[in-house]
C-alpha cells in the first residue's frame, strides 16, 4: 500500500513538472512575438512600427522601433529588413534613425522628411500615441 502511494506521488510530481515546463515555454514564445502596425505604404515599400515600443523622454521626444520592408513588384513578396530605432521630434516633425539595440541618449542630427511620404506618415502616426 505504501509503495503504491509513493508511486502515485512520484507520478503526480512528474506530471506536474512536465505541465509547468510545457506551459512556461509557450508563454515565452508568445511574449517574444512583436505585433507590427503598418503605418505607411507605397507600391513597393512599407513602414511598420511596434506600438508597444513607443516612449517619450524628458525633453518630449518620442522613440519607436520601426521596420522598413520592400515589396517585390513581381510576386508581391515582402522583403523584411532589420528593425531600427526612430527618434521623433513631434513638434517640429523631425526624425533621426539609429540601430534598434542602441540606447537613445541624445540626438546629434535631426532630419526633415523631405519627399519621403513613408517617414512623414510614420511621424504623424507615431505622434498620435
């Protein structure tokens, strides 16, 4: 009787451990998924942002992780590029681009989105958050 009780106890313990391992690994997979929001698009390119990455600093500047994608006009497949960090001065409609893994301290050079509708729409959409 005691041996059966120990066997059931060990079986229940093993099942609990497998249950925890299975569900904890699936939560990590779902946590890493980024939901990109397409904010501007043209015939052969698009720009998407990660709305969860939007942050304002103490000077009122916004930072957001963005992703530029090219669209192959022949078969309409999307060619994704690496994400990048975009700093935005919403008041003056200026921007600056950095690699995604950079800690944004102070922007040295602001750019105007002259003749770039993708960037203009991205600035407007990001600043609405």
